[in-house]
C-alpha cells in the first residue's frame, strides 16, 4: 500500500524533484544493503531465521504510522524511509534462508517462485486497497498509512504464530555456524563470485518502479488516485509468471532466466521513450515489469542458494542482496540526477544503452566461465 502511493505522494503532493526522490530511493537501497548483510550473518549464527525476520517486519510496520508524524518534513521523511528499509533489509535474507532450508534443492526455483507469487498477491491487494481509500477520501494519504499499519499487524501475528524455523535436522550447532570470516571465502568460489558480479552490474542500471511509473505518468497524465493501479498491474503479471519462471529456471538453468528478465527492462526503457497514446501500451509496460520481477527476484535467490552451504545460506544470500542493493543506490541517484539535469528522455536513453551493454558483458562472462546451475 505504501510503496504504491509513495512516489506520487512525494513528487505530486509534496513537490519533490526527481533528484530528491532519487536520493531518497537511493538512501533506502543503501540502508537495505547494509542491514541485509548484518541480519543474514546474525540469523546464520543464531540459527533463528524466523525471529530475525520478525524483527524486520515489525520495524517496517511501525514506520507506517511514523510517515504520518513527520508530515512533509524532508529530514523526517528521509529518516522514516531509511528506517523502513532497515526493516526490509533485516527481514529479507532470513526469510529467503527459511524458504531455501525448507525446500528440496532440485525445486528451489519453484519454491521461490511460489513465495514470490504469494508476495505478488499482497502487492496486488495493497495498491487496490490504497486506490479504494484515495477514491473515497482523495489526497488523504494518512488514511492509507493507517490502513497499511493495520494490515501489517495481522501479518506479524501470522508470522509469529504459524511460521517455524528450519527442522532440527537441518540446523547446526552454534559453534559451527557462519561468521563474517566464514562468509568472505565465498568469493573464492568462482561461480558465486560471477553471480555477485553480474547481479551488481545489472543493478547499476535498474531504475525502480517509482521512476518507471512516474515516467509513464508524464507520458499519459492521469489523476493521482489511479497511480496505485500501476502497481496492481505489475503484481498481477508477477503473480502469473513467478511460478512458471521458477520452473523454467529449474529445468533450463537459473542464470539464463535471470538475464532474460533484464531484457524486459530494456524493452520498458524503449517503450517509455515512445509517444504513448493508448492504454494498451501501459498494460504492456506494467506486464513487462512484472515479468522482469518474476524472472529475477526469486531466481537470483534460488541460484545463489544452490551455490551456498546450509550454514552460510542466510549470510550468502545477504551478500548477494547487499551487492545488488548498492548497485541500485547508484542507479536511483544517477537516474534522478540525469532526469533533473537533462530531462526524462535522456536519462532513459542512457540507462537503456547501459543495460544493453551490461547484458552483452554478462553474456561474455558466462560464455567464458560456463554454466553455473
């Protein structure tokens, strides 16, 4: 709910520039990157993935109400956004480790696809709820934030009462679990090193959903209360494609599917440079964005899990997520700066060319190194 209204709330309601929005977005990715690393190592050390994930979700829930308290105060907004992303960073690696430790190794792609499909269901219902609220009480973003907090409390209850840590047979004694020193040698694994390098490179030229939708709104002007429906469309596409993408990755290889997802981004950038005059093009863009997430989000977690031992699963996944998040920090700030300084179209052209070049580079690296998994 909050993610679907935050871009239009910040740029339309509060009047921030694309550069300021990009800086906030970059800040959120940076905080997420740092906290993912720490939480992944902590969850592996304590073998308490559920409890660490629960802490992260709780932090994000409280931030829904904090958005109301800071109103349009920019430093306060930055602090709340950073804290919310801190919560996201804390929960992500332990949650993914729980999934990977609870599923057969041969079906990791499908397992993460199922999780991402369920996640997309929530990401579809949330924007619909936000749309309904803003339709009844236009510009009352505070009502959206309170409603989101209420839903988060229910989610926390489900996590606390029904989710369990990995079975005892897959857990390790505390003396045998991961530490920072134990994770660093992962870079000696050529396959894992290539995954981190390729994912980081592609993240450098991946613009966030907010910028995609804001660029789309510049092309086709529509009322702010319709903005959340763009997230709904992407979530529907993600929901429909997540499990098939996971199954394809199990059968044909996870890295080829991961790279194919980024070709969807190149297509999106190109479409946003064209004159958009029909609803059909909007549908194509949001569907492609959902396809991108289906082919990348769960796939990179499944790919990395296949290269990691159980005792370094949480911290290794956090390492990959940290690397990609840091890349997106640069992408958010750079795209916001390019948009502010040179215009939206120049920024899109630069990122489209850079993404295409990065995919070619990734293909060369793969050709020299061979298939991973």
